[in-house]
C-alpha cells in the first residue's frame, strides 16, 4: 500500500482487543442465570396473585343474607351462632364451642397404619 506522499511503509493489522471473543452467556458470574430464575419466580407469583384476586372478587360479589332468608346457591351467611341445647368442649384447647374438628395423621417416623 502506498500512501499519498509516495513513501512506503508496512501495513500492520490492529492487535486484537482483549475482549474481542465470543461471549458465553451461560458461564461466568451466573448473573444471567440468576436473572432468569428471578423472572420465572416473578411470573409464578404473578399468576398466583391473579388467582387470589379472582377468588377475592368471587367472594366479594357474593351477597350476604341472614339465615332466615337464605337463597339457593352460593351465599355468604351472617349472624351469631347460639347453641341449641348444650355446648361442646374442644379436645385440644378445652374451650366451649358449638363445633370442632380434629384430624390425626401419621407423623414422620411413625409406623404406617
């Protein structure tokens, strides 16, 4: 190659830039993988939140009615429970109540029934 002035010199290629190679996204510090996990968890939580919101709207749209004028279908009942003849005593907390339910299951390390 001859420059405009007529003198000759050797043409050299530019030296490679230290970071001039391909970038492997999946190796290195793992920031990209961590960001991907964060996005996935965020989407799962978003879907779960929308499910809870749908349930909230369904319950909020249900009208409240007293037990005397209850309608057929899904209703929300309001009122005060009064025992008819006697009250029960709950087995676990030993307090008086009108209803209780206890469920006993096999715990970890116990023999199968």
